[in-house]
């Protein structure tokens, strides 16, 4: 059974994800992001994604940018894009971003 079809044992309050799409192909990565976004919206789960891929920012409610273990900025996104409709094939930047 794939991760995308496996039932979660219970509703999680906080989910920490370190580079959840890093080793995945484009379509599988997009499916994982859609799953995480749905968990946040439908189940009220707080999903924190730590990544170097700054192109994930448009789907986040809040983006915290860090550099040298210090917070550089905090941005609120009042209208996050749905991960199903957003294009992840943008340039990757090498700064750690937490969503």
C-alpha cells in the first residue's frame, strides 16, 4: 500500500515534515503536498514543512525564512494557492524555509 493510500492511525495535531518532496518525482511530490494541505484544511492539523525549495511558499499560510539558524522574515499569505493548481517547477533557492 502506498503512502498516499495508507490511512493515518489518528488525526495528528502537528505534523513536522523535513523535505517531504525532496526525493520524489514531480507528480508524487505534488500528491504529497496536496495530502498535507488537505490535512491542514480538513482536519485542522498544523503542518510544518522545512525545505530549501522556496517555490513551495505560495501554498503556505505562513512562510518563515531562516538563515544561519536565525529568522530572517515571517510572511503571512492570506490567499494560499491550492497545491493541485500550483506549479512546483520553479527555481530552487538554497535558503531554508519553514512553512
